[in-house]
C-alpha cells in the first residue's frame, strides 16, 4: 500500500509541475519573414518556406507561444523556429531572429 501511495503522489507531483509547459505535438522547423503582427491574438503573419511534409510555402497567420517569444518579433524580421502541430491546431515557438546581412 505504501508503494501505491508513493507512486500516486509522485505522479500527481509530476502532473502539477507540467502545468506551465506547452502541449506536445509534431514539430517542424520553420523559416520565413514576419509580414505583420497582431498583439490581440499574439499571432504573426509569416511568409514561410515549405514546412516539412506538413505545409507548402505560403503566407499564413501563426499563433506564437509563449508570449515572451511574440514580444521579440518585429515586422520585417527573418526568423527560424519550430511549428508545433497539436490536433486540431498549431503554433510557433523557439523563435530566433536571423541577423540581417549587409
């Protein structure tokens, strides 16, 4: 009985710790340019290159998560990051702004 209680306690503790994590899903690299930003929805219109076997190259709105990732973006930025596809939606995270070449 003590083992069962210990295992349940550990499982609950781990579940509580994961509350701040973003949902898991299939991940794809994304590269493109920020065309516009929507501060209300925390999304970016990205002119993206082909995204693996998930999406052809196109300009599309992508939610950006977490908010700290959205805050570092500016219109015109060239970016690289990760698209996470979580049924039924998707979002972009782990963004890096590519330095502009002169």
